[in-house]
């Protein structure tokens, strides 16, 4: 029986990892899973030594405030790597944590695949040296990432984005007269507790401004499964904001404009086809450090990163004001030309994300490192049928 060590430290990674596991079980029915995960991986029978919520933190101050908790989780991870008989590891996203974990995995002689690459092509490029030492196979979402890693001699495969397969709904475009009479907005505060804490005041003020402009407006707010609804109930008390456990996909497909926190949600919204405005706020200390390390970064939302041009309006930190979000959302609601331009950009994004089958391709790569004869530390000729770039 093979044992796979997995790290899926936030909600979307948990879903992606579970899809990969279902593919792997076609070749390894008795595959044992151990590591960091959430409800989706637990449903697949994973022995979660650390819950994904315990490591899903954004911000320097937040890390310090939960330092003892994080240290305990990290100690359990190291003990697991040392004591368990692990055949291979699949790490997903969370570069700060996963590159530390990868050091222990490599020291234990465990081959490591990494899915959802750190954005080293944009900032903190020095991490490429750690990646070369600690990661045996990089599995990336976007074609330009493969070019970057191959240039730096890191074994890499472009597998495409899992959302290409999972997104089934498309937004229905309403006539301008219908939109303006009773606009429908999505309010997407993020899937992490720390994100929601930083965004609710901004979103409440934005909703209040939009209601003055559109008295018949309605608002849907999808609450991630890992969050408590009560976390948001007080924030939107007295406002026509409906909190729902519906998927972001179904919410995005039912509205005219989405106000979307930066992250995977922006790409999911783009694939559904809903015009959107992106925002993001961090605490002051983290934001100051972020500005220093990301001063050469041009785009922050995933749709803009994929296209390498400004399509989705982005509002970060001090620029993320209720007035700015109201004006940007209103323009997308009222202007047919702006909506058409965004729809055309979304079509380009779909073309660049591959033909689908990302979970199957990741599973194939992991299968090859689970089987020692197929694994070569100096690089792997995967046999993966690459999506069209």
C-alpha cells in the first residue's frame, strides 16, 4: 500500500487535492493519505494531522498572533514526516509553509511534487533556488509558468487549471433596462477568516452606497464552507445582503456584477463570465511589507495575471474604498461596452487555461513519482499529454 503526504492548506486547495486523489485511486485503490487538509480530503479518507484552517493565514501580524498554534502544527508535520512511511508528497500552493515542509521531505528522501506554483516569476525570485533543491516536479496552472521553470532548469509540466473542468455554469446577460431597474450584486469577501475580518467594513460601506444609487438592488454573499455564517451576519445586519452556502459559481452566474476579493474567486468568476471588480485589504504592517516586496508586480488579480494586461479593475489597500468600488461596479452595471470588453477578455482566459483535465494530469505526475522506476531526480519526461498553450 502506498502512502501519499498531502498539504492542502485552504478551501480551494482542499477541493483540488480531493479531485486528484479520486483520479489516483483508479491506479492505487488502497492509497493512504496523510497530511494537512480540510473537509474534502477528510471525505476521501485522509488522516489530517493538521486541519487546513489552522494554517490558512494571511498577513505578518496574523502569523505572530497565532505563532504558538502554528508552531505546534509545524511540529506535528515534522513528526509525521519522520515517523510515517511516506512514498511521495504533493504540496499545493502556500509557498511559505510548503517550501519549509519540502526541506524536511527531501531530507527524508521523499520525492516531492508541487501543484499551484509560488509566483516567483513576479516577486521573491530568490525562492527559485529553494525550489530547485527541494522540488522534484513542478505542476503549473499557466503556460508562461512552464517557460519560466524550464528556463531555470526545474522539471515542470503545464497541467492547466482545475477550474476549467469544474466550472459548469455561465452568467446570463440581462438587458440593460432589467439590470438598472433591480441590479444584482455578488459580495465575495474571501474564504479566510483574516480576509473577511479586513473586508467586511469596506463591503458594508460599499453596499450602503450602492443602495443609495440603486434602491432596488439585491446582494448575494457566498460564505465559504470553512467559515461560520455568524461571522458575517453582524457585519451586514440591516442590509439586503443574503448570506448563502451556495457555491461561488452559482452565485456569480445569477448576478450582474461581482465585488470579488483577490484570489481564486476572481478566476472562477471570470470563467463563469460575470463582470467583476477586484479588491483586497491587509493590516497596515503586512501591507507595508507587501508593498516593499511586490513593488515590481504589475497585476494582482488572476484574470489580469493570465492575460498580462488590465482587464478586471483592481483596488488594493488605501485604494480599496467604498467610493471606488461603487463607481467601478456601477460602470460595469451600466456600460454595455465595458461588459463586452470584459467578456472578450474572459474568452481569451479560457483559451489560455488549457483543454481541461488538470486533476487527471496532476494524478498522472504523482503516480509516476509513487512508482520509483519511473522517477528520476534530475528531471522527468512525464509522458503527460499537455493541454494546448
